[in-house]
C-alpha cells in the first residue's frame, strides 16, 4: 500500500471521529447515563421547610429565651397576682368591649365597664406593704406514726402603725391551713396553734408561711413568703425490744472460728511467751508453777455485724399494711442493734440505708417507697451477701408472697457460718416459727409480738 493511500485512510478516520463528536453534542445521552453533570437536582419542598425551621430555631430561640427571661423578671410578679378567676374575666371583659364598640351593643359596654370597675377596685385591696415578723415553730420535727405533731405560728406587727386584718396560709404537705389575723397594733403578737395528722409514714413539708391579700371576689391575690419550709419526719412505728428480747442479738452471735488470736474474748490455751507478746496476757500462776513465762492464747470469734435486708418490692406483699409492718420490723431490729452498739447494715433493692445512728436510720426508713419491680427478695439476698460478707446474723424481712423455695435459695446465697433469719410479715395468718434447712422462718402479724417471736428464735 502506498503512502498516499495510508494518508487518505487516516484523514477519513479523523473526519468520522469529528462527525461522531458533533452528533454526540447535538444529541446528549439521557440524564441517568451522563457522567459529571454540573446541573443541580431540584430541591424537595419538605427539605426546604425543614431547613427553614432549623434556621428559625437557631435564630429565634435565643431571642425568645431573652424575651421570656425579661418578661418573667419584670412582668412575672404582675401576672402572679392574677387568680384563675381573674384570667377568665380579663379576656371576657376585652371581648365585651370589642363587641360593644363594633356592634354598638349597650349591654356589652355596660358589662365590660362593670368588669373593669371590679378590676380597678381589686387593685386597691392588694396594694400596700405589710410589716410582719413571722415565726414557725414545730415542737418536734420527728415523730412516730400516730404521735401528735404540734406547731405554732407567731405573728408580730413590726410597723409603727396598726395593720389591717389579713390571712396567713400554711402549706402542710398537699393541704393548706388558713389562719385569720386580727387587726394588730404596733408590737402586738398573735399566735395560733395547729396539729398535723400523722396517720402514715411520710416526710411532710410544712411551710413556708405566706400572707395573702385578696379582693372579696378573689380576682387578684398577692402572696408574700415569710418563712422557710420545714421537713416533718413521720417515722415508722417501732417495737421496743426490751425485757425478754433484750440481748437477742448477743444470743444469736458469738460463734467462734478456728483461727487463733493473741487478743480476743474466747480463751483457747496457753503457750510459751514470745518477745513482743502483750504482758497483760501472761498467766502468772502457770508461770510460777513451770518456771517460764506462759501467755494466754485466744480463739478468734466472729465480730458482731448485723445485716437487715428489707424487700421493698410491693409485688411480694398483699396489702400496704403488710409493707408498713415490714418497714417497722426492720426499723425495730436496726434500732436494737444500734442500742447494743453493734455494727449494722440495712439494705433494700434500691441500695443501702444510713445506719450510723438511730435518727439516720429512721429518716431513711421514712423515705422508703415501695413499688413493683423485677428485683425480688432473692436478688436482695445475693446483694446482701456480696455487700456484707462478714456479717454474723442476716435478717430477711419479706412479704407473704415470697415462697419457701425462694427463702431456701436466699439462705443458700449467704456464706456458711452466718445465722439467717427470715421474718414474713403477714396480715391474715397466725404467727409461728418454722425451719427451712438452716434458715429460721418467723411469721409475724403484729408489731407488738416482735419481741416475743425474736426471743423464741434466739432460744
């Protein structure tokens, strides 16, 4: 093939490639087949709205937060004065004014004018300042269920002019007590006594004492706080474990171990003196007879440590009475251990309670609230064994729905050598004593019989 022929073919192939490129520019490929398209897709309306809302939140939320803070700081006291009845009447009066102005209704105008006059008169009842010295005094801030909780509110006029009659309100838990103050001369003192019901275990917030000024229709109501709130602890009832039950913990404890010690309370044997031994333990009679120093050797006893595991799972109790009985039983046993100066640990499914003093223990017992939960008395027993592995006696205080097999498993979870006692609090069964393996099970239906049944367990 000649050179001219090859150059002609080359020019022909170049012309074909140029013409193919022009056809491709004139007829582009479908959008799904193009690569590197620079045209942006259309935005969906939902995404536009979402972006607009996000932008508005970023811009407007800080502004609204500052506006709300400003209104709450400056207009909050004004809004707090208006009672619920006043908030109903305000839009009603405004609507009557609009109806009267638009439709020319004289009746609406008269009603709106009457409502406006009532508001103006109500403002006159709440204006002015009161100068009081108020003292809230609770005779005792800790009482037991059924005991009388008595307090007093003393109000004195510290102004230089007489004060008009007014009302004082004292919130007591969810209720409110109202005291009516007479006309007080300068320096005059008025005192009121009150009694707080204590039928149930609870922490009752008493106070703060507030003076109230209001118009006869209670459209506007102005309150001024004069004292701080005070907590009243209504402790659970407890049974004194005295008489036949005194020292029941000592009767249950004191099991010796096989570990020898040079200083304890259980005498074991005599041995030769070794330099460094305490000279107070030298047995002089044996030393004089043998001619060499002999010292006492002791058998180490188990340290007295009482653990009380109180189940707060209400699914294990039939009634609230049984649950309250369980709380009282655990509190009574714990108080006796504190009186005997024993180490004490009290646990529930929600964790340990403070048991350094009887006051701390009863305060925490007062705060206990039973509820249905997945953690059972068996779970509590395992937690107690892990938390207090060196306990000498463990009390399980449970409800009647805890089965014997669960009690057997609870006792098995406790390390060997620890005395286990279960107290089942029931309301409709006779009290008694039973044994499940090494576990002593006491059935109790009345708190007054706790001392007797514990003494039987220690016998």
